[in-house]
């Protein structure tokens, strides 16, 4: 099970505050090949989601009200080209450049459970304030974080089903992918955690 890269969360929420936040990756969804109106062509996209332990909110989960970390996400073109945002963010997150060997295929699943620092900045669109990820950097040495949300991973390459609990807005994006054939059903996600450095 892998997702190889080669050469706004739904609801009415107050934006995550502008600041440098400690965060941990808990979700990676392959969005498949999506048509980009900006570039007028189809590109393979991936969504990476982090939780921010220091920024919390009250959420309903399985009929219970729970206080959980807020989440923030970023969509990327699935590419490690030297100009690709994914490559730039991953190298900043890792604190080192990719080797030629790594550029042949880096498994994004290795990011699950990995800590980092995320610089959040606000921008205003149509009188609404949105929190956006400006930069992602390596977490300070010795940082240990554990996700409070179950780890989620989906890849069209695996032929696996979309994990149970995938937010509706993400499912809507997946259904627009060229790879989506209508036979994808939700399944229970693995409770395993990951502390493998990437």
C-alpha cells in the first residue's frame, strides 16, 4: 500500500490563528487526476491533512461531543519536480534535499505520524477569512507528537477502499477523479500509528 510521488475543512469554524504551530500529519488522500481550470489540463492531486494539538475545538464524533485538535490541509500536484510545491514543502519539512534515488519514488505514506511546524497565515476572500499554510518546516529536535485522530490513507494505486470516516468534502473531490469508477466503498481504517522518520 503506497502513494508514490515522482521526478478549507468543512463547516463554519473560526480560522486557525496566524502563528507557527506544531502539527502532525494524520491523513493523506489520493485525489486522483483532476481537471485544473487554472492550467486547463488534468493533473494528479493529493491532499495532506495535519492536526494541530495546540489549537483545539469541540466536535461530534460517533454521537459524542469531544475536544479534539483542529485540522488544516493542503492540496498538491503529485510530483517531485524541482518546481513542484510538494517537493519544496517536503524538503523543508525533512530539513534536507531529496537524493537522486529518493526522487525515483518517495512513498507519501511515510508522512503519517510525522511531526512538523506549520506557519499559518490568513487571507480574505469575499469578506471571509481563511487560514492557509504558508510554510512547513522540520519540527524541533526531540519533538514527540501522537495523533488524536485515527490515521487515514487512501491511494488509487492500491485499489483499496476509501477509509471509513473520510469527510464528505474529500469524498466529493475523490468522486471527481478520472480514476474513480463508482465502486469505491468505505472501509475501517487501521488503528496502527507510525513513528517512522521520513
